[in-house]
């Protein structure tokens, strides 16, 4: 039995695709092993969101080659899509596949073909390939959409993944029913721009969540990152009334200053973002709301950052996901002269991380004393196990095998810093 090891960088969408690909190998009789083990085939699913992500891609390729020089090495995904020539110069890499071709990986291995497929230009990646993760966890990441039509000035993802596209509602529901038979209790809807689901088929994301809500066998759904201009009142109201869709929202803000948002070519102003946050809190006071924020965008001045900081500080957010701007070749922002140096960007990042920690601590304290259903993870982290409430509070308890992948009502009595220095409740 040949052994295959996967290493995945980047977003939840990549993890869904890697899991789907690994299942194709299992169905052909391959054994999936840890990336740190000896394998006959190493598959590296790459990311190109930041320069650091690309650096990790290169390091993982070299690590696989060093681990077994005789193994077949496949580099797939966004970094492959945009940097295929660079990867082709690395001795030991056998397969270079972009996002439009990664679904062909098992077929190439089965035919024992060494082939680097041509990378389609942006806009030519027209096919949609659904994937979902299975095995090992209590939840499944379900890819419902791919690509993006927005072309924000800082982002290379539309070049790597192509235009926005998705399956029809009927096709998507068929895949969801497959997930229901895997035993996963929770499904996270993932994509590049999931709020755009169905637009080119005359359908909507709202249509999808209504249909998913009545599927039997799945107890929880979470909506991953959704753009504020696509998060409508009807979606928020629906989630507030649903028993299956969790009160947990991840909304990209990217900048808390309108001038910076305009330079980013985002499709909204901060007032709309604030409106969405307050609407959620109006109908779901206990909802967890996280926001993505980029610091150090080239045109961002110190005054604009301070304005953005005060804006984010004023909102009832539960956490911030802070990213330091990384110039992406080929994007419009790469041509903007930077107004801040690396030290200034680091300080801004530090301040926003501290603000995020304060907000999460305050949110957790607010929830103490609540009795909530916790979905316990299947994995054991000796001697503890972890789970999440509907509003995404991480809970820790002594491990009990009969609780794995089960939902149990639990009173949040106290909180502390866990070993990853993040907050956790008991």
C-alpha cells in the first residue's frame, strides 16, 4: 500500500479541498500518513495570500524532498497557479497543478504521468469542483463557492482562483446530504466569497441556507467569512431563528477608515459594516462576531490608523483577525508607495492584537454562568478534550470517550488562558 502525506497551507477552503483529494487516494487503496512521516507521495496544497505564506510553501517543499528524495512531490493550489515557473526550478518536484487542475491529481498518479499542466489565465477557470473534509473531527468544511469578481487592490486570490462560481442549489444540497452520512455533527460553509453563491445561476446564498436548514443528519451549520455588503437583514434574521445555524459571524472589515477602504476598492464603507454588527447584536445579543483587518496597507497613514482603531474599539466585536499587509505582485496596491515602515506596521499589529484579546476576554466573561450546548471534539488532547458552544466559545473538560463527537449541555463556570495563550472556559 503506497503512502500519501498532505500538507495544507492557508484557508479553510484549501483544507476542504485537501481532505476531498485525500479521500480520492483512500478510495484507490492508498494510505494517508502524517506529513512528518516517510511517504511515497507528498502533496503540498499551497497559499499565496502573503509573502510569509509563500515562504512556508517553499519550506514545506524542501522538507518533503529532504524526508524522502525518492518520493513523488506534488505542489498544487494558489502558489502553483501564480508561481509555476519558480516551482519548476526546484529539483525534486514532479507535479505542479493549479486550482483548475488539482482535481486531476489522483488520475495523474494512477497513470504514473509526470506532468505540469498549463495554468489557465484568470477568468478561464470556469468549472466548479465541490469538496468537503471528512474524518478525524466533529466538523466538515464544505466548499460551496470558489473564485471572486471583486479584485480588491491588495488581493491576488482572483488571479489564483478565477472568477466567482458555484454549483446549483440542487447539486450543493446533494453534496450536503453526502456529508450528513459521514457522521459529522457540524458543517462550516466555505469559499472565497460565499455570499456570492448562486448569483450566476439565478439563486442566492439565502436560498441555500434555507434549504440546508431542513437537511436531516447535520446538527449545526456555521457560516464562514461573508462580506458585509452580502450579509443581508434576511440572512441575519434567518440565523437568529434557526436551530441549526449558529450565532457566529466572521465578517471582513479589512480597514476601519473609509479612505483606506476606497483605496482597497472594497465595496462598502465602514458605516455599513457597523450597521451589520449592530443588527446582529440586536437580534442575537450573545452572537460571536469576528472581523478581518489588514494593517499597514500602503496608503494607510498614522492618522487613518488611529481613526480605524477607535472605530473598531467602539464596536461590539468579539475578536479581530489581524493581518499585516503583504505586497502581492500584479495587484494594484503593489504600485502604491508605502507610508509606513515595518516597525510602524508591527506596532499597529501589536495594538490590534491586544485590542482583539481584550474584546475576546470581555465576551467570554459576559458568557460566564451560561448553560450552553457544547459539541465536543473527537480528538483527545491528554488529559483534556475541547468543544465549542453555538457562539464559538472554546470549552475545556477532562477527557471522556463517550462525549467525543457528542453535544452536551455545559455551564460555563470559569475561564483561563490555555496553553496556546488563548481564552478557554471550563
